[in-house]
C-alpha cells in the first residue's frame, strides 16, 4: 500500500503543477481475458514544452490477442506529428512514432513472464532510429474491485542512432522496471498511473525516469475521453537536448 500511496501522490503533484501550465504501452494492454481479440484506437491533441513549444496530434492503434495456454500478445502502433515553436520564431515539423510487440505468459495467477520488441524514432530528442528487445517479469501486487497494481522488472538491449555529428550511435544494456496503478474513482472515471525507471547497466549516471498519467471518462462501453499528463527525465541526454520535458494530451479512445 505504501507503493500505491507514493505513485498516487506523484500523480496528484504533477497534475496540480502542470494542468495549468510518452504513448504508454501499459495503457493499451487489455486485461479482459474473456475477450479473445480486442482493438483500441486513440486520437490525442497535445501541448508539450522543453526547449521549444509543441502543438501536436497523436494517433495510436493497438490489438490484444489472448491465445491458448495463458499466452497474451499485443501490438501497439503510434505516430505523432506537430509543430515546434522556437524562441527565434521558426516552426519545425515534429515526427515521431514507434511500434511495440509484447508477449506475456502467465506462470501463475500473480506472476507473468514477458518478451518485448520495439522500434521507433523521435525527432524531438534527436533519435533517428531506436530498436530494442528485452524480457522480464510482471507481478500482480493488488487486485481489488477499484484498484489494480502491477510491478515489472527486466532487462532490455537497445540501439539508438542520433542526429548528431559525434556519439551518433549508442548500444546499451538497460535494466527496466515499472509500477502501474489502475484506480476506478467511479463507474465512469478512471485514473491510470505508471512510473518507469531505466538505468544503464554500465553507467549508473545514465538513467531515464518516465512518469505517465491518464484520466479517463467513460462515455459508453466503446467510447472514452482521456487526459494525459506525462513527464520524462534523462540524466544523460545527447547533444544539447534538455534533461526533462512535460507533455499534455487530450483526446478520445474507441474500443472494439
């Protein structure tokens, strides 16, 4: 319960601090094992700030497939496009996206083993190409009617190619861990919170922290309105990129 309180407090702090002021693959995971095959479509409009300001549109599609013998597979495809407003007034088109494929096998009722693959790009933080694969364990911590919580831990090998003249390619082995909280406020309102921590195995000073929050309003069984407030911190960024940035998105989700 201490972990739940910690994550929930972090969510509230970020929401209060930046409501006036990354697509998460966990959000696209469907836990309803009674449905063999499900799909989700999300469309978000957002505002983001780091060295410049961004106004963008983001499209995400996912498919979940429950196979026999407690095997779950899901695929997430994401593409985002927008404009950056710099201090010198120039507008630059933003392009970023990724594809993520994950397989989960239940060991018992509270523990899963996972295998995942991802490829993507992100102009905003100068990543021309990023590929990774990894594996880990996912533990069910809390399973209640209104609260669900999971812990994940594993390792991933990533290769990143940057739009830089020096240190343009990095090959790193990272430890990856995350905690997820799904909280149902009422019959039609949900809060999702996830905290990622991804340190390099070789260099403890090279780590990434991602905090992603989503508030969902259920309109009916197929349609939801959502608000996302995300924070990313990279202690060892490349080039002249800033260490942190915030992202705010509003949109809707369609399930079928």
